[in-house]
C-alpha cells in the first residue's frame, strides 16, 4: 500500500508493503486504518454540525421575538469585559 504524507517539506510517498520488519509493517497498517477512521469521523461531525447550525438558524428565523437588537455601545462593553 502506497501512502502520501504531506508536511512542510512537501509530499513524501511511502510503500508500506516494502517494510521488511513484519511488526513495523503491521503497525503502519494499523495506523493508516486509524487515520482513515478518524478522517471519516471528522467529516461526519463537520456535516452534522453544519446541519444542526442550519436547522437552528431556520428555527430562529421563524421566531422573530427571539431576535435581540444590539447597539454598538453594548457590543463594545461586552468585548471589553471578556
């Protein structure tokens, strides 16, 4: 299996199947699987987050009484307290 690692120096390609030490080859395969699984989870969480934000925005648009008008003085005071 050939994988590409992108870092500050550019892209470097590695062939995991060429690793002679079986333990290191297995460890590399496990790490590749973990990185792949984490990438899927990150993508799913991003999708879910964007969906919930959009649903919240639509819900709040339907409730005009919940909208708060901010004037410039209040927002400056709030940011100074933080």
